[in-house]
């Protein structure tokens, strides 16, 4: 997962996932404009394994996170502000890498772009319900076969409100080792390379608040939700 090489940054002229727009509008008599990206809504699933008393997360390399870390490292080297090192396609883009990252000190290690996340996926199948899409993601990414009817809706919220405004709907699923029918790992034909990770229940809150562990807000929120709503069911002491 962490052997990243041949990095190139080029302009994005078309995408199946993102479409940039600029909206002009008047607010209280003042003309304004705002740039935003249109993208798909998504679902995420907090998975709790009742056999092992642990949460099932996914771990994967995120190019956007990696490039933010690269830009930050360049700013620290040059003394410029983050975001001032150049435009994509110009000086800001790292040169094509001809070997492993550790052989090129100007590039952060690939681990800088790896994050821990909830099992999740895009809402891009109009013929399926949110529960059915979530069920497919749990099976593909984590290898557990859970009936859609067993998914409990936690809540929905807007993510990336300044850029995309997309909605994510979060579910909770309890699984056991008996539900595991595969290794997970995502769909290679879609470019996914996912590692399934177990977080013991008694370590969950420390995991959530450890800033040295790169994770999404969904992980933090869902662990807090579980601690507030489900913990008494299992009567296990957690480190808080």
C-alpha cells in the first residue's frame, strides 16, 4: 500500500466524480461569487464485531491527503505559506519520481497519505437504497455479509460545506465472525487498495483523540456515538 512512486500532477480536464462550478449570487444586496465542486453523496458504516469486541475500519492511501502534506513540506523548506508554492501543473507539482519515496528527500513518505476511515462509498446507484449501497460497501471493503435490514441509521450530515456540500449518511452495523465471507479490500478494478483494520473497543476513545493517528471525522464522531449509545450493552470499560 505504501509503495508510491511515479508521482505526477496534471490539470484535471474531466472527471467522473467531480465537476467544478462558480456561482454568482446576491446576498443582502451584495453581489458575491463562490467556487464549488459538485460530487456524489455518500454513505459510511460504523462496523462493530461482536465476536472480537472491536471496530472494523479501513485504511487506505489518499492522494489528496498526500499532496497536502507534500505542499506543507515544500512550504517549510522554502519558508513560504502553505498554498503559495505554486499552481498545480507548475512548480508546485513534484517531479516524476524514479524510485521509492525514501530515496527522494523532497517527497514525504507514502505513509503521510494513509488514513483510517469508516467503511464508505458513493451514492451513485439510483436503483439502490442507501442501506443497500452501504451493505455492498461493507461486503466489498471489509468482507462481511450483513442484510440491509440490519443496518441502523445513525444520522446524516453535510461534509465539505465550503467546497462540495455533499451529504453523507452514517449507519451502524453489528457483525460477528460468522458474517465474514471474504477478505474485503475493495474493488481492484476500481483502483481500490484497502486494508481492513481492527480497533479494540477498550482502545477506541484513545484512538479517536490521538492526533498522531490520521483519521476522518466520521471515525471520531461514530466512536463517540457508540460510547454514548451502545457501550452499556457490552459493559466493557474503555480508556477515556
